[in-house]
């Protein structure tokens, strides 16, 4: 794509060929294939077919699922427009992470990789194109992005920094062609904690190798010092050549890291594995029985939480805690869950998709012969409220030490904590707000209009996204409210996403 002319920007000579020129503020995605000319020269027909397949199977559906519009494709790239900066960035991350999977089995020189730039700006919108500096800046940002990366402008960053749970690396102000003022640029990091600078990675590796070398030398010296004593006690024994010193074993955390696990960034979940019949019986999550009742679901704090409506809940049981790493890894050991998680046993399982969570409940149900499932959205909120109707379950004002979130007033709440680290709600449930985002059964809907009133899961509509509740340690206190809700892609893993289980009587 390279040159801005491919997008007919506002810097062209002469007005656009169409009549009216409606303007709007919009988020613009510009994507461009890396080394497209080289790929076409090597295999013109094959490259063209692969690009068209990626556009058809990945780019177009992802844009649609994130409520955007594909403006045009350009042979070696695409441009899309979104009302929501949040959805534009989410769409960009999903596209890049799915391309990682598509390229996994290919040699590097054959991979189709995109650079993506995202900007928020005032643009001129016509039926088959968009114009203006908003598009120009997105294109220039894409031009400096690295293969497989998403770069965003400062305008996008200011809109999404508290709404999309990921990290951002500031690249400073950049002077870009045909734009008067410098543009602040950020690199999007799907896992905020997964980034170590190149220098930091090199130093970490060198320290590890040095430690291993010293351990090997120490082992050899110890054998040398002890060997004569052993020979002195058995003078008649023949002299035997020493056995090779065994290589030092890595510490448990390193050993665990060698086990296949999902990328800390977004990754589509593979199909459910087949359970191993010889696996040990699982440790069942501790459950809390919740009496039935009626409550006012939702709030007027956010359009997605409206209208407030009465819901009748039947008795059910729900996990006292979110599912832990240890519980998840029992499923992985039984070959019923698709990856082995790293981390402390009593930490909540994280970086799971809705599809992953369904693998776990299916395994637990089969192994225990009990109908485990994800709670419905209504059941989750009813349980989270604990019989209250206040802003938080403990009252209308934020109190320190009650939940794990970014501004909850306790340094320990600003990082992943073991389950049960904060006070339980009146129903005896832990982490029902903050700590870890939690998948529920329902498909995502933008509001409660026509939502079921019987507490059942809302499965109609577009189920390419499902509902998340609770917020996490990386969110602010707005997400801790029992009424807070969000949706995310069904098959995509995210570093703060976990779940807890429910059980019907």
C-alpha cells in the first residue's frame, strides 16, 4: 500500500468526485501487508488467493463483529471505519492475533503479516471512501508500525486507556509526512505484564545462563572434594571413572514454563481435546447454595445496564471462588482442557476464552456426573449483590480492602491476587467484583431490552461475543459494581479473563 494516494486522502489536488461531503468523527483502521511486492513476485497467484482468503475469513468478519464497516481493500491492505475507538482497537488486536495462528506453520519468508495503524479523527465520509487528515494520520502510523503490531495515535489512546484491558508503550511524538503537528504514537501490548525491553530480556537470559554455569562448576567441585574420601574408605575397591555430572534441573516455575501454554496475548482457542479416561477424579470447586428470589437487575449508570428490570431467580449453587490454576490444570492433566496454565495454584485461572471455560465445565460435569455450567448473567448479578441494591454490595461508596481493582485503595488490589484475598459478600462469595473478569453463559447484547425475566441465560442473537462480569485488577472501580457488564469475543483469550462455575439443584 505504501503511498497515501491509495486512500485518496484530503491532500489530493481537487475535490472528491462526489457531491455532498458529510463529516464525522470516526476511528479509522489502516492495514497493510508487509513485503507484499516480494510475496507477489515469488508466487503471484498463490499470494493473491491467500490474501483474498484472509480478507474473506478473518478481516471482513472481524470488522463486522466489532460493529465497524470495511471501506475498501487495496490489494495489499484495507481501510475500515468505526464509531467506537474501543471496538476499532479490539478488532485490530483480534486480526493480528489470529494471523499469528495462521502463520505458525509457515516459514518466515512466506508469512502474510500486516502492520496496522489506528487513529481517531474528523473525516469526510462518502459511499465508497473516506478522506481527510484522520485517514492520513492512520496511514502514516501504519507505515511506522512493525509487522504483526498495532500502533495507535494519542487521540485513540486517550479514548481507550481505561476501557481496553491491555498495555501501551509510548513511542513519543512522531513527525509524519503531510501532517503539520507531531503525532503521539503508542504500541498496543495485549498483555500489559508480558513486555520486557530487549535489553531486559538479554540481561535476564545472561543471568540465567550464568547461574546454570556456576551450578555446574559447583557440582563438579563438590564431587572432586568428596571422591577421595569415598576411595579412602574402600581402598581395595577398583578406581571407577566418575559418572557425568547431571545437568541441574530448572526451578519449578521454569519447568512449568516449558509446558505448552497459551500466549499471554490474545489467541483463539483450539477445539476441545478428548478427556483421558485414566485421569484422577477432579477436586470439585467449593460451592455456595444461593436461595431463589427476585431483584432489580441493571442500573442507570451505563446504557448497557438499562433498562432496570425485575428478574426472578430460582435456587442454584455458585462457586465460592473463581476457578483456580490448580483446578484448571487438573482438567489439562486429564487432556480435557487445551493448555496447562502457569502461576500459583491458588491464583484464579486467567487468559481463558469463553470456549475454554466451556471445556472446563464439560470436563467437570463428565467427571463428577453433576450438571456444572457457567452461571447466567442474571444469576451472577443476583449472587454478586448478595441481597443488596446499593452501588457496591457493601454500600454506595468505595471502601479500601473490599475488592481487587486499579483504584480500590490497596496496593495489593492492583495486581493479581490469590482467590479469596478480599472480604466475602453477604452470600459468602469471594471476588464478585474486581480480581478477575468472569465469563457467564449469555451472548452479548448492548442493552437489557427484551432480556429474559426468569434468570435464564440469554442465548439469542449474535453469539460471536459473550458477557463478562466483575472487572479485574487492571480495571478501575467502575467495573467493580455488581451491575457492570461487558462483552468480548467468544473464542479469544485475554490476560484478565477467568470464570467461576454454577450448579443447578
